C-alpha cells in the first residue's frame, strides 16, 4: 500500500505542486538520492525544487 501511495504521489506531481517531505524521504530511501534527483530533473523540477527536497532530507 505504501509503495502504491508513493508511486501515485510521484506520478501525479508536477513541478508546480509541492511534493510532501515524506514522499521525498521514501523515494530517496527506496531508490537513492541520485536516482530520485535524476527523476525529478527529467520531470521538469527546477533547481529550487530540488533544493527544497534536499532540505526535507535534512529535517
């Protein structure tokens, strides 16, 4: 169930939407930071969006 929630949250998100920190943390835990960042860049997330995500990981 959690995996499905993660996939739905990631696929339904767009760069304009805020992705919750719990989703970011789960994606990084499951796929690794480099893969998660690469996916985000491929989906059009900006450097500012990625910095926000990195702040989530530190919190």
